[in-house]
C-alpha cells in the first residue's frame, strides 16, 4: 500500500479547512442532497464528501456507509487531493497503490473509486466528492463531466461558508 | 459571423437536476442550456431569444376529471419556431405517458419522451443529440 504524499501546501490547506469550521459538524441537507443525487446518478452504493484532516479523513456527507471517518494513511481521497482532476481507479485490485489497502481488502471492499478534488479558488484542495463501488467499473466523458459538476456544486457551498465567515 | 452555439431551453422545477444538466452541458460544450424553473420563467426567456431545442418537464395540472397536462409552453414554442421558420426539437420529461398524452405529443411533433425517474445523463444525451442534429 502506498501512503499518499503530503501536499506541498499542507499548512495553508489545513488552515483553510479549519477556517470553514466544518469538521465534526452535523449533517446538512445542502451536502446530503448532492451525495444522494450522485449515488442515484452513478448507481454506486457509496458516495461521500470527504474532508482531509491532519491524520484522518472525515465525511461531511455520506450515503451507503456507517463510517464517519478513517485514518488518513489508508485514505484513497488523500491521493485524490494531490490531483488536478478526478482520480479514477477502475479496479483497485489491479492498482499497486491500493490493492492491499485495508479499505479494499476489508470493509467497505472498495473496487472502484472516483474522487473529484474539492479545490477552492485559492487552489487548496480540502477534500473530495468521491464515488465508491464494490465492483470494477469505468466512467465515460459524460459521467466525468457530471461528477465535475457535482463537485463544483460542493465547492460552491464551501465557498458560501467561506464568504460568510469572511464577511 | 453567426453564432454557431445551439441554445437549448430546459424547463425543470427540481434545482439539483436543472443545475447539474445546465452546468455539465456548458462544461462539455454540448450547447448553451438556459434554465427555467417554471413555465412563466420559460416564457420570459422566450421573449428575449429563440431556441433550437427544448427539454420541458410536463406535469399534470388539476385533479380528477379536470386534470390535464399543461402543453401551453410547447404550443408557444412551436408557434415561435414557425414564425421564425426554424426547426425545433422538443423533448419532454413526465411521470407517466397516457395514451391521451402521447396522442397530444405526436400532434406537437415531440421528439422524445423521458419518463421519470431518470438520470441527468439521459437529459444530457438528449441535449447532445439535439445539438448535433442538423435541425437548426
């Protein structure tokens, strides 16, 4: 298993994340409706809005999993926030980075992963909107476009929080 | 130089679906999707521009024997297209397709009926087909 590198802008990234005052807050309908929409649209069992904290990934919104957080060291989303665009892993068992990851070999048995980084205008990626399936699959150009749009809707909500905080 | 962008009217009350379709169509350069949540909002858009295609949610209004599908916006679109001598593809989204509704839709030359529930992908595929067809 490959543990994701720490982003070069980690200190600023964490500062931006903490400024949102979003970690460990209750579920909110504005985020829940996006993950519910994504689960239906892509017909996947698990969708999360994941925020990457210092040593954990925490789910602001989730459907299909009872987990509310896991360690950052086993987080696939920690890899996704290093990307400019969506990280797609069609089959985790065929990817050396993830084949022996506990989230792949054990519950929730991730076989397919697509994580769209939640990149703010500051270029800091605070987390992901991610799709998970228990079987291998692919996304075509239209599906990737839809996932980017849903990611953009999450980022808009995060920007709204940020702008209210700055006002 | 004429504007080659295809303008599509999307009339859908559910904001999440509407925003997702419009934003994705824009990002994939499928066409310029103009959003309206209601028929009234759509009529306002019609007063300022012409469209090459439309995807319209059609709901049943009224109750009991007086219930009927509101096709007024479709009739207005067809009239505008005829006045402007333009081809116009129209698709509708609806809960159920009764024989009466299908008959009414055939009269109005509706190109596609999308039954709920459906994915945003289906609407985007429909818009892509409209934009690629040579009906403009």
